[in-house]
């Protein structure tokens, strides 16, 4: 630990290793806060390449940085050998960050496993739920100054068990003290309602209280978010919370950043309404001019001018899904409408089409069935009420998820003139990725990477807290030292 402290005092940036890195949301936030991203471990090939494109582009070992790796088969020694990081293993990494796969912990993921396995507790046997232990093995071997772990709130209630407390118990045995909490990005100046668990641990070498970012904006969250939070906290005694820190934002804070605040300067996309666009792979490197020459607000200004990842005169990744059956429905949906309302509005379109064509609404008629199929989506409105949602322009968006890689109906653009789901770039904006951030792969892969990511601006706030704690504590460890 002393060699790491000395290196930091000499003026070097703290070295970060990102585990389960995805495309690099956490890494980007830590880079912005002044850290050096020295490596990552990621299984998804396109996400691993995205990480390398944004943090190691042009490096002579680029292909090694871009290589996908299974953390179960990759030791720190293996990784450092590939990246030509020399020296004692436990002296190379100052900070470990990462979010072990969340699918096993989410209630949606559990429901899918029950359906496949026909077993009410199949999720407890999901091997992904054990990957946090591999993260802890890296911590034990590399002995970083501090760590940050991110996951879904349901990690606190996994079959009645609080995995975060298990993590803290292990970390304390390794010489760390820990805290964890639930933070919603809408309270921190981001245009998205996204609740996640964040766990911070700091080595006992460093004195000082672990603290979390202070909310800067406020919104009254929809009922479903508070319900999910309460389920996650079901087994935590808030009078004696252990390592958990609970707090609520001040309702008098400035209003949260809205979807329109985030997206209003981006290109208007309407070609899909007048041109028969071909399905297939959509490339992300075509640049399209901004709608507004200048940013309309501070959030847009930041994402257009982010150091090392700034955009140009235009913006890339303005691609969206081709969904011709549904454009008329998108147009007449009201902001906040979900799938049941979408079906009701589709029925109105069907009735108008039948009246225009002089065709009776006879369910047994082949012609009626044919026309209905071209207008009405096929899913049961009772089973899939949240499958669709038209965004509200004056509110933060709902949570972006990895399912964006399969469809984007959960984020239908609020602008009825455009009548479409969001583009890759719009999803990136809502997740707080800068306009110059590159995504490897085609559209589906990019959507998946964005949905899986930790919002960079949220990561930066946490990274800054950790940095401040270390900077404050270091003078106490070395007599007469001078911070550089």
C-alpha cells in the first residue's frame, strides 16, 4: 500500500481496473474525475471493444485492450501479462470498480428463469449471482486503496438474502470498511430515473468517513420506483441498518433534468415516415448535423464538449428501429401512454381504416384479420402493460435497460411529429454518455451496451467522493508529506 501512496503523492493519477466493465460508463466517470484507466475485464465482445476504443485507441496494445475476457478464466496475472503491466501484482492497481452481472438479481431476470426452469427458486442457482465473489478475489489479490461496486437494488433482497452485506463482511476481513446505499440518478442532474445500489469500500490505511454524493435535483418518483425500493429494503432494519446508508433528497432542490432538456438539440429524424427504409445492420458512424447550432442548456453543453470525448459539428449514431406498423400509433399516443393505451389507440386506427374501406368489423372475415394484423400489435395488453411507453418531455426518462438491444418500445420519443422510438445517440444522451463516445458494433449491440452501462455522470460523482477521501487521508499516513 505504501508504494501506491508514494506514487500518488509524486503526482501520478490513481490507477483504475474496471471489472465487468461493459462499454465503460464507470470508467468514463472515473476518467473525468482524474483517474487513469489501466485496464478492464469484459465478456461481451462488442462492449470490450467499445471500452478500448474510448480509453486506449491508438495504443500499441489496442487489440489486447479490446479483447473480451471471461473473468472466471482470467486472473490478474493473466491480464497484466497481456497488457504488459510489470511489477508486483499487488502494487499495480489503486482502485477497482465494476458491476457484476445484474440479471440474476433482478426480479425480471428471476421471473424469466422460473419460466424456463419451471422452478420457483431457479434464480438461486443462477451462476451469474456468484460472480461478485470473483470480483472479491481480485480485491483480495490486488489490495486496492478503494473499490466501487454497482448493481440493481434487488441485490439487497436476493431470495431473502442481502448480498451487499455478504460483500461487506468479506471486505472487512480483507482490511476494508464499507458502506452501500441506493441512489437514483434523477436526483443527481441526470435525465433518467435509474435506481441502483452503490457499494464503496476503502482500505483501513485511510482514515475518514465514507460518504455518498449529495442530491442536486428533485422529482417526485412514480409509484413503481418507490415500490421497487421498498421491496429491495424489505430485510433492512432502517433503525439498525448495518452498512446501509439511507437518505432522501430535499423536495426544495431544483427540478430534475428532463428528457427534452437532454435531447432537444439532437437531429429530427423523420425519414422513416416517408421512405421505405431497408431492414438490416445499421452503422453508427454517419454524422448528422445538430438541430441546434448551440447547446440549449448546461447538460447539452457538457455532453457536446466533454474533454477527450467531444463531438464535432454534428453527431453520430442517429439510427433507430424500423417499425412501420407502429408509426401511426406512436403519433397519436399521449406522453406517458403505455401498452394498454397504445392498443386502445390502435383500435381507433383500425376502426377508421375499416370505415374508410367499407369493410365490416367481422372477426371471422379473412380481410378483417388481414387489416387488423397490419395495425394492431400482437401482445396481450394485460400481460405486457409496461412493454410500451411514450416518454414525457418534461420529466426524466424511465430506466434504460439492456433490453433496448431487442426493442426500444419502452422509450418512444415524446415528439409525435417524429413518431418513432429513440435513436442510439438519444439513448446515450439519457445515460449521460458524451456525444464523442464511440460504440463498437451495430445498432442492437450499441443499445445493449448503453442499457447495461452505469451513467458516467453518476460514476463521476462517486469517483470524486472516493478521491477526496483518499486525498484527505494520505497526509495522515506519511509524516511531513507534501501533496503534489
